[in-house]
């Protein structure tokens, strides 16, 4: 069974879920809403996308997990940001809720992006209105975050615990909009567990050992520790384990054209194998908890 909300999100695997394992891809959406009204070059703006990530992880459904993914682009409204992560100075009019901008908003990549990757040029030729931002939060951002939480809550209620993998991709080297120096090379993967606070160490280690065993380079919490969806949903003391996985785009696509490269099928197969590996990890953890 597949839940499909046009333009907003899709949930796959609800009829075949066998384990409390939920994957989500908040940034792979390519359905650009008509009211976006950006001034940026459309092809340049696509550098913001985690293009193809939800397809790369499609094998997770066969492994017994759920897969949630957004349809809308992160540059329109970012489902992996807090709903108050917006600079009031970037909004025309009075916003109806308090705002608390983070460094991401200062970089132009907060709740609603204001700058264009990779070089940080202006995304709009006008300020966003308070009504525009609030409509995006109401119609896209909140439904995505609410759906993810409901899937995690349902699994937790059924099994007493849940594992969440937040799926992303990253540029081959740091851009001008990064917290790193421009041009800094990235490893093949970065795992983010918010310095060990968002999931049990064994979950992070299970992913790291699998990937390094396949010959990939892996960094942990550098430069990505995990953003809002990991922060909001990771509480290992409550049996809620949340981990962010960033994959280097050089492994699967041409960053200029967004088209799959020669490595696409091999990486997709790796993610299917990793999904089965994580399913085994979850099943073993469940068995151990039931035995106690």
C-alpha cells in the first residue's frame, strides 16, 4: 500500500512493513510549485536537490521498512528545518509565529531558502511575504514533518522502539554556502547522530562498518551532525533511534545535469544491501529486547 499526496509526499511500504525501520528523504523532491516565483536560473536552483535519493533507497521497502519522501524542493520550503528557522529580515510583513533563525538561515538555507547553490546568489528578486512563508509551512513543511512523526510513533507503539534513517546527498566539495571552506572535499559518506545523542552507538556503528567494509570512506558528524528531523525524532533513551546518512553525489550522478552516472546502479544495489543489513540489525535488537 502506498500513500500519495500529490505535490507533497509519498509513503511506500505500509502494506509490507515488517520492522520498526523508517527511512525518509526530505530533499529529493522535484515538483516545483507554481507559486514559487523565484528569480534564479532553474537548472542552477536544482543544485539544492538531493536528486534521486529516494529512488536509491527504494530497496528499503523490500527489506520491510517504510520509505517516506517529499515531492516539493527543499529550496521552496525545507522539511529538514525547524518551522521557526527563518530570518525575520527576509520576510515582508508580520509573521504570525515567533522566528528563531539559525546559522542555516544566515547562510540563506533556512526554512525558506533565500540564496542559490552552489555560489550563494540571490534566489528571489523580491522579499518573501509572511503569507507566502506561512502557506508553505502549512501546506508542505508541516504535513511532511507530521507524517514522519506519525510513522515513527506508530512503529514505536507497535514494537516499543523505532529506528529512523534520514537520507540525503551532498556535493562532492563544499560550496560557498557551506559551513566548511569552499572547495573542501567530502568523503563518500557522512553519518550524523548529533554526536551520539540521536541514536544508540551500535546503530551508527552498523552503518559505518557496512560501508567501510565495501571500501567507502566514511566520516561521522563532520561536517553533518544531523539536522531538525534527526534532532526532533532521536531519543535513544526512549527507544527512538535517528541517524542521518549523507552520500557524495559523485558516486551516482552528474551534479551539473542531475542525470545518473555510471555508478548509479551499483550504489542503488549497495543501498539495498545496506537496507537488509539494517533490517537484520533491527530484528536482532528486537529479539534481544524481547528476551530480556
